[in-house]
């Protein structure tokens, strides 16, 4: 028999409030104020107008409803700050891309959304494909601590990463050779800034998942994993993406389980 609701709530939200760290640096997942905001009820009530919105926010509200606890949102400008808040004990859950560098400290569900990492270059650049990027003297602007920073850090052998709060801004301001980012905002940047060109093929698939600390009870981690699978299967996540102006086709497929697995 699985853990009771009270036991799950006591483990995942010991303060009596489910505290969700929200990364506003990824507009596919969330948008809203950069200050902390608090949910207004134990059943995942609707935003009041001064709270973040997006699929990650909707998932957190639904978890709060299932646990019968209110939800509090702590909003950050970058994934690394969201992760740091949870690891410091200032949040109970976070929404991050699955990356080996994070897995030692974070218990991830299967992904709920799949997005793509892409490159942007100056219009007159000789870089035409992803394979052209990893060369000597090529400098790439990235958001420090982002999933694509971590991925490129472990896969590039020749090019150099230039890290900052906004990798695309660094790319422009410092005249770097390449900027790296998420397809949706990078595509918007190219559309609104003449003189730049998107490299259409992705350099990575970013698997966005729900995470909590590995200190949680096994039953709590199983509850989160099952909830994400239910929300994908029911259309909840597709609807949340659609409401926030994102493509519902970004929903990740069902998790693959081993034969005989749950």
C-alpha cells in the first residue's frame, strides 16, 4: 500500500506549505514576477494576477491540490538559482532539466516536456551546422548553470564557453561567434533582430522534469513520478502549455518502464 496523503505531505511539505522553486529564465516553463509570491489556498486555486504562470506553476498547484496543502512560489532568473534554493532548504520542489551533474542531489521524475537547445550566429558567419561549432577559437555565449551549459561543458572539445546571466546578451555585446539557448526564445530573438541567423538543427534535447531532494522518502519520490505520468496522460500538461501560449506538442512521451515494472 502506498503512503497516505498526510504522510506524503509531511515528507514533501513539512512546513505545511509546498514551496516550489520556479525558473523564470525558461519562458516555456514559466513567466511572471521575479519576486517571491504565495499561493492562496489548499486546493491549487487560480493565480491572483501577481503570481507566475505557466506549465511548471500549474503542475505545482496540482500537486498542492493532491496533497491538500497551499503552494508557495519562489521565482528565480536562472535554473542554477532555482536549484540552489531547493538544495539550501528554501524550496521543496523544483523544475529543471535532467542532467548528470544534478542527478547526485536531485531525484528527478521522467520528463514532462521536451525542448531543444539551438545555436544562433551572425548572418555572415561561416558556421552553418551544429558540427561547425566545436572548433578552435569559437566562443559560445551561454546562461551560466543552464542545462545547455552543462551539456556543452561535457561534450565540447575545442570551442570555448562564455558564461553569464544572459548568454544571448553576451553573444551580442561581446561579439561572440555563437549564442546558445532554448529554441523558442532564440527563434524570437532572430525574428526581431536582423543580422542574425538560427542554426535550425538542435544540438541537444532538453528533458524538463520535476525534481526534489534525494533526502525524501521513496514513497514521496514515487508519488511525484506517478503524478507526472498521470498529468501527461490526461492532457493536463498539454492544456497547461496551450494556456501559456506554448506548443502542446512539447509534452514528453510516457516514461518507459522495464518489463514487469510498475
